[in-house]
C-alpha cells in the first residue's frame, strides 16, 4: 500500500492537475480519492446516470461511446493523465456518454461528491486546482468538437466563409 501511495504521488506530481501543488498537497488529495480498477470493456459510468464522481485516468484508457438503436459507437478516448466525468459531476445532469475501460487493466482515481465537498471546505487551494483542471479539460473538449464541426462543414459544403 505504501508503494502504491508513492507511485501515485509521483505520477500525479507529473500531471498538469498537480503542477502547482506541493508533494504534501498531492498526498492530501490522494487521501480524498479512491483507486478503482476496471477490466477491458467494463462500464465505469453509464448513459443517463447523474455524475456522482470525477475520475482521473492513472493507467490504461477509457472509451467514451454513444448508444443509438442498441448500437454503441465510440466517440472518444480518455488517456492516462486525463480527467473524465466532469460535465455531469458539475452540472448534475445525466451523462450523455458511456465510459468503459479500454484496456485490460485500467486504473482510475475516483473522487466522490461527498469527498469533493469535504476537499472544498478543508483544502480549498487543492479544490481550486481541481476546478481549473476541469475547466481546461472542458475547454479542450469544446475546441476539439468545434474543430470537428468545421471539418465536417468543409467536407459537406466546401470552404467555410467567415
């Protein structure tokens, strides 16, 4: 258990999420999270659920998919070092995508809502770093979707005028 804590501390210390945190603050953040492991294909969170947890991918990857007419279509992947589940967690609306483990051993850090609420009160500086990371993560998603929309418009209608 001590080796896992050291490994997680070292891993998080190298991530943007913890860029401005001290080692002690990274270790404090870990006290509020839970390590969860999933096998390939296992559902992490499903469509329609309201997000009660944030996830940070430590190893492996997560696949994001839509389901229409019983058909599941992959729409994205979340790699090691990235956060997921932030949209539903913060807006408390049902998830639009299914999150599945994409590799045999996908390991996540899970921050539940009750633990996040405690973190906000007990260690606001750490919580602010987490919020900033969520904002950046959502910004990257929005920019990616916008670029895909422009690319699709160019494909369908030719050059896009501004």
